[in-house]
């Protein structure tokens, strides 16, 4: 059991680290194939699609169907493509069973739990129009081979991948196909899903002031807003106030919206002598909360509101990962 859990940690590492791209939007598919004895609830094969780090659909070898993860995706999969995309994932599942067997032979692994993953997709900057594609393969949580889309060639980090990269780099027709996909088709799909999501998710922030006790920092909590760009500023007597302010990062909520906090830590008498306002700006609109709105809350409301905010922050970091266009590249030809 410990050995299997160790492998699962490697899977998580491989999935999450490559998500840091310079583009403002990312459209990613991740396939995971597990060979060997697994535990209940962990499928041998899974396919996850994400848009900007949020799951939009899911498939695995146990449920054998494509599941939308966002309400706005239901319209897409209700069309003619639903059956087609499910069948594509079924084919990938069969291909990956063979792929992981070949990889185990290459790495001289005859038994035990092993994983093969492929993560591919594209990023797009909606301000500059710049785009980039990526296509990465991993074995047991480590890099195996990857496609350098700009140079249009595969590279490898391990000796076992040399035969594969040499063969794939000689397939010019396939490389040209991938170039067109990552530069055009993938970006078109990314933009299409952004439009679907925007109609469903565009929301103004809900702003509240939270405080555990009279001497505790006051937390200005903005949540349930979309898109993610937001500015939180504290005002003291009408002027911007930056001292004693702890500004948090933008974090995702489970429903695809975002949240952010800004804490002001000053003595209670400062609140009485001055007028402090939390100002939140989002999509050209301004939302303000004053200290009076804290005083009007009961102590129990302060407590529960703060705990709720903490719980939401914790849950948001547990949200995980990966496209709807599936490229099947068989590695059995190694």
C-alpha cells in the first residue's frame, strides 16, 4: 500500500507543476494510466480536461463516460460530439495500456505499480494574442519525452527516451500536423470554451468584513467573482492606506469563480478615531464596506463568517486538474 501511495504522490507532482505558463489562459488534457494493483476508487485510466486550471470534463475506465464538471459544459456535450469524444477516450485507454507495458520494458520494470501520463494543450494571451503549445509525457511521475512546439522536435530527459524521440522526430508529417493543431485548432477550442464560460460565470464579487475579536485584524473578503482580476484597497479617511495591510493571493473557488482577501491589522482605537473603508474594484464596478458593518454584526456572526472564509480557502487549494480534442499518438512503435 505504501508503495502505491508513493506513486500517487508522484502523479500529483507531475500534474500540477507544469501548470505555470506565461499565457493568461490554458487549455489542458491529462491522461493517467496506472499499471499494477490499485486501491478502490483509483481507476486504471483517467482523462481530465481543464480550462485555466479548472476541471471542465472527466472520464475514467470505471465510469466509461464523459462527465461535465461545469454547468456551462453540459450544453457542449449534449450535442453530436458527445459520443465521438467518449469513443476517443476509450481508444486512448486501450492505447495507453500498451504504452505503459512498453515503458516498463524500457525501464526494466517487470512488476510493481507504475504510471504513464501525458499532458498536452495550449496557452493563449487574450491581450497580446500570443499562444504556445505543450505536449509532455511522463513515467512514474518523472519527465520522459516532450515536444518543443517552437522547434518542432521531441526532446527527452532520460536515456530510455532517445529511441522514441529519434523515431518521432523523423515523422515529419506527424510533426506538421501537431504544429497546426497547437498553433490553430487548440487555440480555437480554448477561445470557444472561454466564450461558453464567460456567459455562465461572469459575476460581481460578494464583499464582507470579517473579524474574530475586537483586537483581531479585520479581513476584507471578496468572493464568488469572475473573471479573476480584482483590486482590494483600504481607505483611511478617504485616502489609500497601505500600512499594516496583508494582501492575499487570488484563489479559485470550487464553482470556477475566485476569491481574495486583504487584512488590516490596527489597534481598536484607530478604528474609533478614523473612517476606514474596504474598496473592491472589479470589471469597472466599485464595492465598498465600512467599519460600521462590522460593528453591526454579532460576535457569533463574526466567528462563523471568519471560519467559513477559512474553510473556503482550504477547499479551494484542493481543487485539481487537463481538453476535449484528444490526440492519440501510439508509443508502441518504440
